[in-house]
C-alpha cells in the first residue's frame, strides 16, 4: 500500500537492506549538510577532501582486522585532524606541503593494506566497500553507531556555531572577543573528521567529499544565510541520497549485467546535477 501510494517499486520498502540504507541516507546528509556549510564558508574544501581520503587508511585497517568500518574511519580521521591542526601553525605553503605529503603517503599505505585485506579473506568486495561505500550492506551495530556519531557532531556544532561562524568571517574580531581561534579550528577539524567518517559509510572514502561539499555549495548558491543554508543543504542531501538509493535498487533490472549499478555513482551524479541546477538558478536570478 505505501509503495503504491508513493509510486515506489514493489518490495522497495519491504526490503530490510533498503530500509536501513534509507535511515543512513537520512542521518549522513543531515550531518554532512550542517558541517559542510561551515566547511564552504571557511574555505576548507581541501581539508574535507583530505580527511575523507585519509579515512581510507582507517577503513583498510578495519577490513584487515575485522573491525567495524566506522571505527576505522573515525580513528584515522581523528589522527589526521590533529596532524592537520598542528600543521596549521605553519606558513600556508608549508601547511599545504605537509597535507599533500601525508595524504599521498596514507593512500600508498592504504593500497598495501587493502591488498592484504583482499588477499587474506574470501571477500572480493573489500576494496570497493572502503573506497565507494556499502550503504546496502551495513552490519547491525552500524546504524546505532552512525546515529550516535551524528548526534555528537550536531551537538558540538550547535554549541560552537556562533564563535565558529564569527571566526570564519572575521578572525580578528573573534580574537578580540576572546575566541581561541587555533583551538576552535582544531575542534572543527575533529568535527569535520566525524562528518567525513559518516559520509564514507554512505559513499566511500573517495567520494565522501561529494556529500560534504556538494549540497552545502548548492545551498549557499541559493541563500547567504548560514542557518537557512544548513537547512537547505540537509534537505537537498537527503533527497539526492534517497533518489540515489532508489535508482540503485531499480538498476538491478538494467542492462548490461542486470546486477545493479553502484549506489555511490547515483548519489554523486545527483549531487553534481543539483549543483549545476543551482548555478543555473543563480545566473537566471
């Protein structure tokens, strides 16, 4: 009945994997949208990409040791965030060099670890699930863990929202008002690491930047109010993720292989399409 009323394919909402994917597809874009707006305002898109990619190390270690992927993403993200926070005291050129070297080294180590994980087990989808997500194949504890991490990220963002916004648009005024700029920047990097870990669960470490940057950038094309932009980014992100899940479900009947297309492909394609539409709307306005 629900599927017919909503014009959804038969059995779509009756599938346990689909229902869990839809819940993750609600939790992750909400956090990514809220945190991502601050990322775009602060001009830290490269940091978001780096933290997402560095999560590959944690994901590969988790696969090799049979630990939950989210634990690996969070651990690697926390270490990377602290490293990037420390390098923030360097000159900009030196900071970029440090970030680039750490990122390339981590990806090289990840390649080795993923190879070891793939060859030491009977699973053939280890590399794919780490790099491009496994939203349809999460374990039972993953959903509560994602919800707990998401709640923590949103609480921290709500507490630090005003000083964080002030330090983003006017660091001098924030410092004059007693805001500890460097400490706040480090906390935000840790917050960003949590959001990147959640995005990695949905679309993998290589594509996590799409959810962190795409919907927020789209929202900021439509409105300049940070609060409104966060709400728009959340809504756009959830819509794009849910549509991606629906298309991936339908793709099992598509040629050439009739085995389904990756859900991460559809989500990222919709994120890019949404941003292009926002560009067109901005030009017309």
